[in-house]
């Protein structure tokens, strides 16, 4: 018996095990002799074939987002599109308010991490549009990291003045309260507080309830404005698209969220004029 095997059996007895469980010295040498260089090579080849691939899929490497980074993790996407003529004043009777200057209006819409609202829901994209002469300017803020949210909120606040008239679709019940919560959590002043707010959902309901299957914006677009979206990513898929990107996934669906948001704010501009009795000429619907 070799000295090594004797020592191993002694240690086993000290640990309370049974020495008889160990093979005899000759049997141990016989088993060890079965391991040859060829068998080791064959085993390595087998493990190499069965090992999971660590290559990154092509889709996962697509991380490009449009626009320019204006702060760490914060991107700004801009587009200027011809819109046609505007009235000097918007007739506010459709919303039971006095007339107002169209150049004061800021259309806005958010894309968020959930539809329920509350402190756990955040906006990862804010889209806005305003008229500048015969053009409409679309600006979108999107955060690529959680840490960029305060910078996004601060930038959006710079787009607002005391004379701004907000325009949204269900923004009074959803977008504005959500942003108010995010500003509070970020310890920033809420720039939406005290501003006039035209929520186009309510006059649309008053005018079209019972005539259409529902008064969702996409329905009003199709039935009233004649806008049919092609290859549009449903808003319900926006949270998953952003979270997947945040976890290192492809940016393809997040770019489609941006296109969806871009169309939303353009449609708000068209709808406001329609409800006020002013039909705008066709505007380009595109993003840069």
C-alpha cells in the first residue's frame, strides 16, 4: 500500500468515515491508468461543443438611439416640419375657454414605465411640440439610464414659461400628475403648476362619444383626422421596450416608441385645430 493511500485512510477514520470504502492500491492504479491523453482530448472537445455560446446576438448589439446626448444618459431628438397656416387666435369655445394664441401652446405626451401611475411609475420619454411660424417643432427627451431622470425633468422645465398653454390627451388625469410626482421626488419645482391646460380628451368625448367605438387617440386619429399609423408600436409595449434597453437589449423597439410619441404630439396639434374649427393643411409626419 502506498504511503499516500495509507494517510488518506487514516484521515478518513479520524473523520468518522469507513476506510473500507476506499479502493485498494492496485484498483486505484488500474482506474487511474484508464485516463490517457487521447481521452482527455476527447473530453475537452465534448465540453467545447456543448458549452453555451457567449457570442452577443446581432440584435443585442443594436444600441443606437437618435438625437444628441445633452447630459449623461439624456438624449434630445428634434425635428422641424412644415405645417401650413395658423389662425391668429384659437377659438377656445370647444373647451369652454377664451380664445388663445396658438404660439403659446405646448403639446406634450409622456411614455412611462407603467399605466397605473403612482410613485413607482416614471416617465422615460417626454415628447413636446410647438408652432414656430409655419413650422411645427417636435422635441423629445429620452433617458438611457435611471440616473438621467433629474436632468430630463430640468430640461423639460426650461421649455415652459408662465404664459405656456399645455395641450395633451388625458394629460390632466395621467401625464401631469405623474410628472408632478417625479418633480417632487427629484426635489425640483413643478413647472406645470398653475399653467393653463387644454386636455383634448374631454372635448373629443363630448363631440364623438357614441359615434365611434371609443375615444382613444388612435381612434380619433383614424376616424376624424384620417391618420392611419403603419407599423406602430402599441403604447402598452413601451415599458417593456425601455426596460429591455436598460438591461442591455436592442434599441430597435425603443426607437419605435420614439416614433409613436412623435406621432402623438403631431396628432394633438392637428386635433386642436380641428376641434377649434380650423383645418390645417397636411403636415409631414416623420422623425429625424
